[in-house]
C-alpha cells in the first residue's frame, strides 16, 4: 500500500514538472525609435501613459502603456500594480525590451491572473513589433505567483505601507514634481510611476548589478488605494524583475531596498 501511495505521489510530481513551462521575464524585438514605439502601441489599442529616460540615460528610454484589459484586471484591491506594462528602447544593445505581460501579470494579479488575457496582450505586441524572443531571465509558470528570493524574503503580498492620509496624491505630486513619469487613475486606486534620480537611486543600483538591459521594470511605482500609499517591497520587486540575480549581486545593493523605501516615503509624507 505504501509503495502504491509513493508511486502515486512521484507520478503527480513528475506530471506537474512536465507540465510546467518557463515564462520569460522580458521579451525582445528589433530596435525602433521611441516615437515609432508609441505609434505602434496606439495603433494596437494601447494607451501610452508616460515615458522617461531610465537612470537619466537617454540610451535607455522607457515607454509605459496600458489598455482596458490591464486596467480592468488591476481594479481589485492590491492589484493596481498590474495596470501598466513597459517597453525599453535600448539604444545601447539596439533592441526593444518588453516587460512580459504573462510574467508580470501572473506575479501582480496572483489568483486573479487570467492567462488568456495576458496572451491576448502578447499577441497584440507581436502584431505591432514582430516576433518577440524571450529573455534568459525566466521562472516556471507555477512558481511566479509564489515567488520570493529566498527563505525569509518578502512575497508580492508583503507590500510596504509608506503613508496614510487623505491628501497622499497631492503630496506626491507636489514633492515628486517632474520625477512623476505617469499617473493612472484606476477604478479604486491611482498608480503613479516615479523616477528616482538620486545618488543612491536607479542609476546607482541598476548599474551596480549590471542590469541596464532589463531596466524595463522602471520606474518604481506607488499605489494609492483609499487613504493608504503602498509600494511593492523592494526586496521583492527587484528580485522578481531580476530572477537570475545572484546572492552576491544582491549583496552589492544591500542598502537599496531601504533607500527606495525612504525616498518613496518622503514623497508622500512631507
């Protein structure tokens, strides 16, 4: 009887392993100008919500976009971060780098993720930009929702509440000023992308891990929901954006999570 039970467990594990598939964190396409990218997105029904030079470097220009499907899926509590996808116009490596909707929506929507919706977005991107090739950075599809870097590190749901109050958006707009990359009003929340051009900001930590090629996850985002402002825990967001990051690389930016939290907190509390 024990042998039969053990065989059944092994068979289940094997089947699960065979069915799991790798989902690339990013997808690549041939280089186009930022204007061409915005036109192509618009022609396929997307709305461009903002753009900026990541790390203050014009060779890494990011265009952020959304559509009705993304906004609808992000309307539930703690799901607002899924409302925006991004594409990096990488003039250094001469390619476009997309945040893979199937990967990031799975991470940010958790149990609300619908694969068909993500694939529909990917199909529209392929129609606009040609065949997309996947990055080496990837996770198995059944590992994305429950991802954390290692034991004791935060999961998606371990967001940091950086402020509480009735005037959070006003404070953010006043304090962040020109560093606001986009502001997207959702059904029950507002998602704001904010550049971090400080000495210990984007340029510092992305270049420290040589992660410029995959800086499409920028800008960092603040979700204002009700009377609370939240950010994804930096130890989570950096790790999910760089799943190939080694412990050694993570240690080189050990102060970064605290720097990000302090910077974002100041924007909504002063």
